[in-house]
């Protein structure tokens, strides 16, 4: 939660300038109260219904962030064995972990089964066969939902649509009944429900409504054929406000739409898997201007974070607001905010109106960077991973140490 204290920008009650001095830059910063608020929005929206909010931990998998979310009573949506490991380490109850992903390996499936996770969101017939076989081998039964590709088109970036025919995700809508009848014959499989995750950064509530209707029709058809589906898992995907002009549906409106698709007197339980909408607006990237440079008629501010630290602008042409951490009243000029990496794609913001006085040594805050920021970062250009700090009211806590040069060689022989 951002606010000015006199001239200084603060997150909760901590001045960003003090964070820069104490921990150096660039640095990811998170607001604990915003995380709690985001989770509470989901929890309250579900209030009268039995259900589970499973944080999609690929959005941000820092151990302290995960622990804070686990403590709130959340479950976790994981997409790899490594994420199961992280979530167990952070204190998530295994019985609240759901596992999606098109490429689960036998080692990952066995690891999940041995740790008694809640359920698999199965994405192919072949995967079901493998889960059945491994369950038999270790003498357990596996709970599953099928992830159904409901085949709708959406307005979001092509890379993050997951519900279109021709993407690699899930079982096609038209094969859903066949999949459930196939699973019913498997001795080591327990059918628990249905899953659908239509994509990410979705701002149109109608897309979710459409998905809910399609899910409903599959559930009706499958249940007519004698297979009961107790859990309805709607996935994640709700967008956040990266740009002031964007309109974001309220969580409570989204959830009430999705719940309304079903007769609530029937004994259904609902699962939601928010990632971005749980953590994006709780995170920031604080950077320092290394150089100001005029070139080819453009003004550049070269900062100390690059696409290895925050890849979203380079990967999705994503927009993040960029603001100075001191109040500056000089006129604003068109500015390119770029990183130090040897790629033209290494930018954080293009054509931004930034106060002309911002200069070498000044700090800028990149907002809404809590989701798919640190978790997608890399050491590209041999840049050690940066520090992460969690703010809770007046208190700031280091939750990831800044890596050093020797970390770059870790595991290399
Ligand atoms: C990524 C993912 C999510 C979370 O998506 P957001 O857009 O971050 O809310 C939920 N479920 C599954 C299966 C995912 O892969």
C-alpha cells in the first residue's frame, strides 16, 4: 500500500529511500497487509460456501511469502515437484495442494502421491494412465480432476491464453465425457471433480461466465452418466490493474458469478487458484538510475534492474507504472526506462512521462511487480539474483539475501 509521507513515498509505514539505503538496489519489496487483503477478498467472497482458495505459487514462490499465505489458511496450486517441495516447506497442508501441469514426470507424480497431496488436475489420458500405474505400485489411490480445455477465445496476451483449441492444455471440451468414463474404470483413481483455468490477466467477467456455463454443461452430462463431480475448480486468471485505464472486476463479483452457475443447494465444493490477483499489487521493484543518456533524440534512464529481474515487459510487452520515490514537481518528459542487459528487448517502460529532474543516483519504483516478477527472474548476463524484502507495518524484513558472484558458479563443475 503506497502513500506519501511529506516528500517521501512509503510502503505501509516504511520509507522506500530507507529500504534502498539499507538493502541496496535493485530490490523486490512486498506489502504484507496487501497480501492479507487480497486473500481476505477471496475468502470473504466464498463465505457461505465450502471451498478452497489455492494460491498459484508460480506467481511468487519466495519461502516467506508462501509461509505468510499458508498461515492465512490458503491452499496451494502447484505446477511442478519443486513447487510441491516449496509448499510443504512453507507449511501448506498437503490436503490443500492441487497439482496441474501438462508434463508431470513419473518422479513428480510419485513425489506428489507419497506426500498425500489433495488432487491432481490431469491434462491427458496418458497422464491418467501413468498416475494410475504409479498409484498401484506404491499402494495408494489418487484423487483427480480433469483439466478441461473449454475452447473459448479470450482477450489477453497470446502467451497466456490456455483455453483455446490448439493450446497444449487440458482435455478438449468434446472429449470430457470420454475421459471421465475412462477414469471410472481405473482401479487406483478416485474421481473428485473438474478443473478449468482459462488463462491469465483476464479483465472481462463474461469470459469467466462463459467458462462457468461450459463447465456446468459438462458436469451435468458427466453426472447423467453416473460419475459424480464434487469439486468445481475454476482455476485462477483474474487480472489486475497495471494501467490506470484498466477496469478490474471485483473478486466478490467474479466469485458470485461463478458460484451462481451451480445450484448451491447441491453439495458442490469450489476451488479457486488465484496467482496474479493475490500478489501482483502487493509487490514492487525498487531500482536506481545508473545513467541518464540522450541518444537518437530520445532520453534514456538506464536502471539497475533488467529483463533478468523483471521479464514481463520483454516477454509480454507488459506495462508497469514507474514512479520516482520523492515528490518532484518539474515538468515531465518522454523517457525510456531500460536495463543494463545486452538486448534491445531489455526495457522496463517505453515512452513514459517522467519528471525531467530525475537523474543519476535517483530511485524509481516499478509498481504491481509482485506476480511473475521475482519468480521468473534469472541470472542472465551473469547478474546475481536480487534481494527481496517484506514490509509489515513499521517493520521491514529481508526474505531473500542478495546473491553474490560466487553464487553464479554454484553447481557448475
Ligand atoms: C498459472 C495458473 C494459475 C494462476 O493464474 P493467475 O492468472 O496468476 O491467477 C491458476 N491455475 C493454474 C492451473 C495455473 O497454471
